[in-house]
């Protein structure tokens, strides 16, 4: 579906955006891949990388807070991958206005600009922290998810369709705990919130592949959730730095002990497939067929969370995962 098409990636200079751009350029023959972001230095550094020094790559300075600039960037764009966001949990607690401007107002601007520009499909990246949020970051992402799903209701004759992908912690992304532990290992002491804390884990490559697959499959209004492994922070620390002294610092403001990807309240309109869950829109004012997807409906009261996840990693498995990340960091 990407052959000869134009794809715009918001937040395109981030870890996800760069890997997604690379994947599209290497696997497909798009007309253009537009990197939309607000940091000129990161764009310059990305443009100088031979991987992205491609006549099909465009670099467009702008901020998702600026709807007019977004609309200009979306001219003749077919598909959008919305990855731009502020995401640090402690920073959100201290700077709520800034997170609201980017994560909520920015989502509204992307939806409005995409409809005005006649974009065909938009897929937005979400997070497990949007499920029953207790921190401001999660609350802004929940609002963002609702905005994108509702966008299908008023796309009108343009027929622009919006869907969401939701997954857990991306290995190696900005603020990820694995790079932090690797750096702290050199100093001889790791800081741990709580050893029993659990998190879903996904690699950047897996996240990119899942987002592109969801963009291809979407009807509009779905939340796509991959089945992921999870692990405890204590086991992760032991896998990265066996025997290394640790300091328990407790939960940071707005942090949960465990995370969920499918809340029990949404189980009744969720389909389980072999490798993913699909949360269908609860009400639609556009053409949508939940039966178009194979699989079984989740039972009432079901939830998919990191604590009761049947795919829980042991220490040897975590070591393999960390080794894979270290070997691929140069990319």
C-alpha cells in the first residue's frame, strides 16, 4: 500500500520515527517520506546519515501545536504516522500545560489538518499509561486516543480514517530504563523504583512493524494492541548487572506498580487474535465491521496487564533481549 504513496511521520526524528522511516525506505518504494518535527539540529543530523540521504526523504520543520503548518506539510499526503509526543512522566507532573498543548491540542490539530487535506489514513501511537491513567502523561494520551477515534465521525466526504496502536515500554527509546541501567552499571549501583514493578516490553523494530501492519489493516476507530512479554524491574536489573548493588528509590510521582493494555471495562468489545488484541469502537457513525477480523471476543471482566501476563520473561530471556538491544544500538 506504500508503493508510490506519500507518508508523513510526526515526531520523525525520534527513535521510533527514524526507524520507521528507514523501514519504509528499505522495504517499499514510496513517492516521499516526510519527516515532520520541530528540532532543526536533529533533522540536520538525520539528513546527514546515509540511510536517510535519499531523494524520497523530505524534512519539514514544524510543531504539532501549529495547525496551519501541519496542514501545509500534509499537502498531497496519503498516510500519516503520528509519533510526536511529550512522554516523560515526572516532567508531565511538573509541566502539565506543555503536555496538554502537545499531546492533546496537537492531536486535535493532526485530526483537523488531516481531514482538511484529504489524507486517507492516520495511525497514532499510544501507550499502556493511557489505560486507567493516574498520571498526567497517561491522561493526555487517553484524551489523544479519544480524539483520534472520534475523528472518524466527522471526516465527512474526505473519508479520512483514524486508528491507534497501543503498546508498552519501547526498548531504547527516550527515557527507557534499559539504557539507564546499562549506564548505571558502569558506576557500580542501580537505582530501582520497586523490584516487583512490572512492565510490558517491545523493541523499536517490533513497534514499527506493528504500526505499519495496523495502518494497512485498519478500517478506522480500532485500537490495536500487540501481545507482548513483560518482566519485573528487579529481574531486569539482575539480568543487566548481576550482583550489582541497588538503591530502592520508590515510585516516582504518577507511576504505577503494574500497567495494563486492555482494561476490563473494554473487554466486551475486544477481539483476541493469535498475536494481538483489537479494541473496536464502542459506537460508530462511519462504516465499520467488527466481524471483518477473525478471532474470538474477550470474556466480560478480562484484562491484559503486565502483572498477570502469561508471557513473563525470566532472567536468561531478559539477558538475550538486552544483548540484542546492545548489538543494535549503533543503528
